[in-house]
C-alpha cells in the first residue's frame, strides 16, 4: 500500500518561498504521476500541479509563475516550492499519487488522485 | 469560479438515496472522479472512472455520467456519509486538472 507523508515548515513569512516535501513509501516514485493539492481554510480543494516519473511538470495556470515541483528518485520524494507567498496561500497542503484514465482506444480520459498524504497546514504570516 | 460546478449543499434522510452532481463542458470528454472529505482528514477517493470503487469503499456509492454532467449516488445513506464531496476532472482545455467547488452532504 502506497503511503505519502508531507513535511516542511508550518509557518512562512509573506513574500518568502514555501517549501514542502512528500515522502513516498510502499511503492516506487517511478510508478506514478504525483500531484500537490491544497485547501485554504473554509474553501474547496485546489490542484496546484503534478510531475511525472520523467520529471515533466504541469501546473495550474494561475499559479504557474510561482510554482516548481521536482522529483528526487533516489529518496523516493517529490517537492513543492511556491514563491512570493501571501496570506492567500495559507492552506492545508496535500501530496497525492495521480493515475491516468483511458478510453478503449487508449486516448486520455482524465486522471484521479488515488493515495493522499495526511496534509500539512502552512500558514503565511509575519 | 470552478470549471466544474457542484451544488453547495444537499441533505438526505438516513437510509434514503442522494445524488450529487458535477457539471462542466470537459465532462463530455473526460471522466469525473469523486472524493469524500471530512474535517481534519485527507480526502478519500470513492469513485473513479466509469464507475469504479477503490477497495474498502461500500457499494452504496456509485457513479454515472450523461452529457456534461457526472453524478455520485449514495443509496441508503448512513450517518458516516455526512461529509463534503468533491469531483475532479480535466479543465476545458484538457491540459490541467481541476476540482469542483464541493457539495456538503448532511445526513438527517
């Protein structure tokens, strides 16, 4: 059973960079795609971006200029960096495995988040 | 605003059936997947693809789709089914993943 665990500072100052790491156990990081998702207090889930086993990334357009997701296969980890944070970036951040869906002809039918970390609260405050 | 639209809240009597919908143009081409979210807990995948349940998810949860609308049905709702439910799929460009705004289900 794949398990994920987020780690990183729980408090970040405005204008600084938020950095989180997700450690994957029970499976190889080379076997899936991997996403970061967040939930601000009192709001819904928001997909931030994902990385595949080759290191190719895909980010939410509105966050693209500030987000970097990277992979460390030697440690079975992937990471999130979000620069120039504001109070609006205060949220519970989750990492999740991301699997593809396909139609009968093999074409893309979407993707879903199978395994999730427990989440970590990051507060942006001076 | 989200590219996937969900009703903010629905209620259901204990043991009755409730349907939660997710609407969006992208759903004509891509499946919706469904997650149960309880306060202080990580989301849990309950339905993915056409109508697949991960191991451990009760068979009272089922999914369906028609046109630009996907639905999650809970048949015989239990008290523990009270939670927020989110759909996810691709956006209208097909290039990015998105979530619906979520539906709060209250079991009366």
